[in-house]
């Protein structure tokens, strides 16, 4: 299965959200944790802008992802602003809450939240709070532990075990991932397709943006 992608809109207000339709996959994580690189790796294109500057994403960016020949998108990927960036202007952080919270709380088409953490770094309090919030809101979520190529073997297993304990998340709900080495690519796509109600084995072949 190949996928075509298209940028839809950037929203800073719930009134700017696209009409609810295809199942939406939300990408959440600390600033500079690798959300955009993760999205680009999944679709095989430089769709989401990457930057070494934390806090670059200040909107919810919506992207259509569909199979060729399909008239409508199979999923909508939603790239949310990174949290925990202390140097972001106070008014920007306050504005985030005005559209991020309503999206996570009330978006009817939100099918899966991907909580993205760095596997080599202990989760911060904000990571723990996000998991608790998603659980309280009864949102379907998995934890994606990025940069898994930086450690291996016993070190990786120990890091995943520590994440499981500190986030109070079952080990099977954590997916080690590396955009560089494509570790976890198949497993993450399976989780996404399952949440979207698409029953297919394996990950999609990557294709161009459309």
C-alpha cells in the first residue's frame, strides 16, 4: 500500500480545524523530541517541517494521508505544538492551551494519540502528566520511544522498562522507534491502521506527496 500526503491547514483556533471526517492521529511530545521527523519517516516525504530550534511548531498542522485511487483520506495526521519549551513567549504558551486543549478534549474524529518521548532520556513531569490526562480523557494512545538507534540490546530493554514504570504504561503499549534506522516502522503503522479501522498486514509503501 502506497500513501499520498497533502498539507491541509494550520490552526490556532478551534474554528480553524478542518471538518471532522477521516480518523485523526495526533502527534504529541516535548519540543524537539522528533515529532516532525517521525511523521516524515512514516510517510516517506518531508511533509512536516523539522528544526533544531525548540518550539518551532506553534500551530496544529493537519495533513491528509491516503492511498492512491482513494477519493478521501484514510487518515489525518495532526502535528501539535511541542510542550515544555520554557523559552516560548508566555502569550504563545497561553494561546496554545486555547486550541490544543479543545482539540484533545472534544475532537470527535481523534482516533489515536501518539505520546512521543526520547527513549534515552527519563520522562519529564510533563510527559507523565500528558499520559495521565489522556487516560483521564479516555483517549486511545500509545507511547513512541524515539531515537531507539542510539542504544541497543540490554540498554534499550532497560530504557523501555524504565519508561514503562515511570509512565505507568504497559510495556506492550510502548513502541521503540528510529526514523534513521526505521526501527518500529511496521509496528507503529499497525497501531495507526488499527485505530483507524483499516485491517491490513504490514506498513504501507511510501510514496510522493500529492
